[in-house]
């Protein structure tokens, strides 16, 4: 919290600050995600730039009051452009001892703590593993602590509703929201309206929440325990209409847009899985767009149904995460063989196996790239911000339709649940991605009659014709068995197999011809270090690069959306830098790909802690590389790859080993 | 059903130019010709007909049909066909599968396609053996089956496919066999005309790995005493002179009786439209395998809205409520704000 004016210790005073990072933390049942969402909407309406990071446990309700059950929502708001949810909170709202314990270590000295003291009884302290009361033992002396009896104030406020204390107590998150809304001058009218809308079926709950919200707001104003409240000016924005959007909603909307732009009905076959289910939920709401959603019996049926729909001429999509990707692998291979358009949306999460269902990771890239038997190339598109999920969905659909191929669209838990303001595009400006179905025979049979060959290829795209059932004269059979080039009958002939393997590979490789050239961003023009990224690291990498440049050093940045094939000139760009640093949420997936494709000494900066990179971690890594170059180290760093916190060697071809060869 | 539609196509139109490569003597040949003989009678068009299969001997079926088709992956045909049938209600979608394909690896998809009542005609060729992988026991093989993978006899209790389908809430369940073309054609016709998911178990002889598995019941000379023809609205009886029959066992099940012993009025009258599937289920339990008198024909044919129609109905309702989707309004459906 950078203060622009001197703190004034008089009630009713207002300070203007340029940004703040607030973290709401409580029990899973305390409604912290909802509180965060509302605060986000209020902030968006205030015109601040913002970025959010929800963080919740995999259990729906872990034992109340336990550390495992802590759910948190972090929001970064500012009067200038920001990219990340912030490395550390300036303000921590802790609804119970467990929330305090699980989060307080992230709060820097002099940070603000807003605590619901009512929850700090002996039992709750013990459950959180506190031997002594942190409110009394001096362990919080480094912070500005505000002890507020939120539960009792909420109960008092809700008394007129006649709600039972047990029920009324549940409104305390709205008390906290009201309090923080006052503290940061958020507009409250929208939340008040929202409460009425959201709880209109249970008037007593609506009333209790509204009263608690208002009580929190008024408490801030009248209790005189805060030295001041804070004003954050609206950020400067490009002109336009904005909305706040999470990655999963943007992705769902992108699929609807792709269906509209392709003039094809959308079919989603999906099995519920965290953190991808929200795409299924969102699309299920929009049946008036003609979208058919099938909650399948399993992951395999989800993708199978999508592929069947594609055969019939629909835009077939399946969405999943983690283990679901493993289960779908066989059908992706079938789609490669059938050469039909199909989107496989992977909202990556921590693995292996069930792993970390609610935590983000970028560790499916190599699976998307290679996770099938046989030579089975599949294009890969990766979204880089929550709102970019919209455009990435359209781009993935474009490639799938044009080249008649399954396409992997990679997002992750951070993008899926994180949100940012999005300047809405003019729908008319979106690309036409429609393709033509085959309607006429394209060959002559041995009998001299016109016939249809399903595996003749377009000379430009190498795509085969998409002839859908219902088209007379174009009846044909496709399948997982190898097919004869052109005519498309079953063929076990060795030379033909090689032709087909190479044709499928050339088709996917050839997509690069029409991709925009990779262009590294290097405002100073003399950078020696290139930051190469993909996916959700975009925010942290961009912010890290900005900090380094602010400090007077040069660094270049290149963020890939197309992971297979790569942009046509990628090798050339990579080779023009002395150091290629690849921050990624895995142990080196993209790093391996560029090393093997271009024989460049790319170096991974890994982070697999279930959370996105902090800007500081990227900044530190860049500065280290620059320092090393400037100190004239001729031999590459002998420590091998390091993780984001500078610990131990990670896997991946070590530069030292290469140097030794 | 004798009032055959005017044939617009001939059998030849439905056969692809591909050489049929099942083993000589395989029961699949007669099933293929039954289907190719039936389709012209149905008055349907090749371009609107799709055959989808998984893996196995039966799964080669689509290659031999001059229609649209997908030879997919093991067990997944019902799932793939579901996506097609739900998005293209104008098509006739057939699923051709085997006992291993649909009851082992693809068991999940089969039961869910049936309970959803997706408009599919599912023909399950049951030869009680894995043929394409050269002779391992299947989920319908009898206990004690000696095969390459069970040299000391198989230990697992087999599925009764008709019982399974009934338990999966199927609205149409039938059984036929590869030695009776006429019965196959009539059964397939009923399955095709059923407005929902239909499941037909076809006893099919694998003359290489499980020859004669159904001989005891379907050889010409055995049929009268070993096959129990199910006819809707008729007392269930069999035997050359209808001397055997099926009656209640007094405990909720059925038993085989001699008509002379119990009297005609004691026979159970078949009712394939009965909503409660108990009678159909009891019929499916009469034989423990193809060595006892076995019912064939339609066990159950009840009407329930098919899944695709229900999906379409929701789309129409949503349009009636909110109008056709507008992308620009969708993007602005949450809180929005403007900057100049």
C-alpha cells in the first residue's frame, strides 16, 4: 500500500493510495469466495484496474476451523495498469484463527490485519494449532491489527429479521465486505441490489445479508477505530465497454463465439471435474444459442460424444482437467486418425493423479504434445490471461475447423478462477472462421462414376474434406484403422502408412505458415536476456520485465499462444538472445521443446507450488541472469536450472552438462 | 409387420465395395445380409444412415455398408453415437458391437446410452468369446470356459445381456439369433422403428473360437423345444405343438410348464408394453445360458421420450424464453462500465 499522502490520525480522514492488495480469508463455509467476488465487482465499477486470485481447498467443507479448510480470495486493485493479483497482501482479513495462521506469514511487516475476534475462542485456537492466543502473545506486533467482533455485531444487526442466531451468524462475511467497502470507498449500491436479486427466494436471508453488509459499512464509518479510509482513483483505460470476467466464463463465451463465427452448432461433451466444471455450467445456461451440453457418464464418453457430434457437422468440444486428460487420450488419437475438428479444453491443475485439484499448474504441455501412442500430432493453443481465454477459444476452433484436427486448448486453474477487467470486443470485428462442408463427389470410381474419397487433401492446408451425413453421394466410412491415402479404404500397406503418417505431420506443421511471426517485445532494443513464456505466466512475466526495465536494465519478452506448431520464425528469434529464460509452472516443458526443436540453451525457471509466479520471483531471476552476463561469465551458470525461489537444481538438460560436452 | 414400404433402394445399394473379411462360416455374414435386406424395406436413405462400431470382429460391420460410418475405438461406439444422434436427430444411427466391446470395455457407455434413451439402434453380436484377439473368454462366456487365458476354466459369472439392458432402464430389449434370417429382420425392424434406444442381443456363432455355442437351442431340429418365441398379447408357449409354456412360479418369477399340466389359462400372457420391467426381467432369467429353453423376440418395448428430443425441447424453450442468443448482449450480461 503505497501512500501518496501523509497518514492522518483523525477519524473521517481520507488518504489517497495508488494500489492495495487485500486478502479475505476464512473457513470454507464462511463465503470468502463470494465476498471476494463482490468486492471485485465493486472495484471494477470503481474504475480501478484489478486482478484476482481465489485460493480454496479441494474439500467442499473441510472440518470447520481447521487449517485444511481455509479458503482465501486475494484482490489487487489500483489506479494504474496491473497484471497480477499481487505478490503479497497489504491487508489480511482473517475470519478465524485458522485463516490467520494459514495466511499471516504472507503479510509483510506493517501490514494491516482485520480480525474477527469473536472467533478466537480456546477451541478455535486449538483447532488452528495455536498454543497461545496470537492476539495476546505479541506475535502480531509487527502488524497494524484491528480486532473487530464481527460475529456479535452481525447478530445484533440481524436481530430485526428474527433469524435464528445460527443462521444470522452466516451473514458475517457481508459484515466484512461492508467494512472493507467502507475502508476503500467501494460503491455499495450494486452489492445491495445484488443481495436482493441473489437471495430473492429466501427473503429472510436477503434481509440478514443486507443488514450485515450495511452494519459493516456503518461500523467503519462510526467506530473510529480506523485512522482513515482510502481512496483509489480509477485507472486509465482505453475507451470502451468493460466487464469483469474469469477465465472459465471467458472461455465458455469464446466457445459460443466460435460457434457463431463458424456458423456451426456447439456441442459440449463433458464430465464434471475441478477446475473445468464452470465451463460446463456456463454453457448449460445458454441453450438459446443452440448449444447442446451433455454431462457424460465419464471423461471418455464426453470426448467421444463430442467427436460423434463433429462427424455430424457440429463444433465438438470437451472440457476437462488433470486425470480427465489421461482418460481422453485414446479418443484424441482417434480424432487424429479420423481427421475431424475437435476441441479438447484442458484447465490444467497440479498432478500427477488427483494431485492438487484446486491449485494451478502448467504441467500438461508435454501430455498435450505427445500423450498418445503412435505418431499423432495435435495443435496446441494456450490462453495467457482470463480474458484471453475468449480469443484463444476462437483461435483453437479456427485451427480445428480449417485443418480438420483435434486441437488442445490449454488454460489452468489460475486463469480459470482468476478475473480481470476486459475491454469488450466489437462482435463484428471477430474473424469469420466458417468452413465449407463437402457437397460434391471429388473422384471417379473404377466404374467411371463420380465418387467421394474422404482422404484427398486440400493442396494448401492438407486438410481432408468434411462430408457430413445427410449429404447424398458422399457416403464414406472412417475409422481408427490406417486408411489408404485418397480413397480412404482400410490399408495395412507399409508404404501407404508412411505416406499417411507424414501427411498428418505435414498438415499440423503447415499450420505455422499462417501464424503470425513471433516478435519479442524489447522496448530498449538491446536486451541480451529473453523471457520466453506461455499460458498464465504472462501476467507475472510482463510485470517482472516492467520492473526490471524500470530499474534501468533491458530484458525482452516473448509469450507464445501457439505451442504446436510454433510460430514459423521462433528459432530465429530465440537464437538472437544470449540467455533464454523460461518461467513455467512445471519442471521444464516448453524449455525441453525449444531446446530440442532449436538447439538453444533455454533455461527453465520452475514453480510447482500450486500458485502462480510472484512478480518478485521473475524479477529476481531476470536480474540474476543480467548480472551474470554483465559480470562476463563466459561459462553458463553451473548450478543448472533453479526453481522460482532459487532452490536446488531442477530437471531438464543442464547447461553445465552441455558445456562439459 | 407385413405392409412393407415401397422399396426405394435395393440390397445392392447398401453394400459397400469392400471385400467382407470375416472368417468363412462366421455368423456375422448372415447378420450383415439381414440388415442389408431390411434397409430397402424401411424406405430409408443411405445418406441419412450411419453405422458406428467399436473394436472387435463385429465392429468391421460399417466398412461393409455403403452408408456413412465410423469404425471407432474399443467400447466407445455408444458414446460417439450419442453425440451424433443428439446433434443430428434427422439421422438413423446404428451401433454395431460385440459382447466384449459393449459389456466389458464399453459397459459404462452401453448402460448410459440405454438409460438416457438415445435414439440409437444397438445390435450386440454375442458369440460368448473374444474373436479378434484370438479366443479369450468374454463377459458372456459360461463359468468354467477353457480358453487361452483361462486354461483351468474361467471363474467369472457371465452377464445376461438382456437382464443387464432391462436393468439399465432400456425401453426396447430384444433377442434374436444368426440362424434365423426372418426373425432377425423382423426384430431389427422393430428395433429400428422404436422411438428411442433399442438393444438387440444377436446370438452369433464364432465358428473358429467358440463353434456351436448356441447349437443346443438354435439348430433347426432343436428350435421348437429350446426357443421360446415372445409374441405380444399371446400366452407364452413353445414346442412343436405349443405343448410347453411359461407360467408364474408363485414367487415373483417364472417357470417352464407343460400346458397339459397347468391348463392354458395358467400361461403368462406376454406384454412387451408393460411399464414395470419385472415380467421382461423374469423372462430374461428363464434360461441361465443357451442350453436351456430360451426366450427370443421382443422382451420389452415401452415409450419414453428420447434424449435428443428432450435436449431439443430445452433449446426451443430457451429460445422462446430469451430469444435466439445474441453474442454482443451475452458479453454485456454481467456488470459493465464505460470509459470514453
